[in-house]
C-alpha cells in the first residue's frame, strides 16, 4: 500500500495527512495475513531409489524437501521443524533400520 499526497498549492494541514496515513495503515493490517514462524533443522539424507516414496512421505509429514539430487543414489536436503526433530529421527530409524546416510547441516 502507498499513500501519495500531492501539494496543490493549498495547505490542507496535519489532519488530512494523518487521516490518509491512518486509513492506509488500517487497510494494510486488515489485508495482511498471518505467517507462522518456527525454528527448523536442516538435514541431508542419501539413500537408494527403492526408498524414495516412503522417505519423501515421512519428510513431508514432518517438514519439507528443499532440494533433490539423483545419481547413483538419491539425496534430499530438507528441513524439519525443530520441535519435531526427535520424533522424526525415531520414525526415520524405524523406517530405514538406520540404512541411510543422514547428516545434520
């Protein structure tokens, strides 16, 4: 939002300017959305192709994948909410029987 006031030669006084700023500020606050902010932990995981779908599902349940690389193995760089880190690591260990390379970045 922008408030633009042009001087046309007649001084309108402080009241007109403050009213324009106030109305614009109220409008901006009413139109603004709410954003949830939380601390995240970044990981890199490397695994075989057969594991793609189950690991992607697990990661997306607790966070989000930022980057995917495919070569002789699959590598994801992903974020998990810090409050879910311990729970995620437990689920990951059970799901993969610790047969993946996991690195906290």
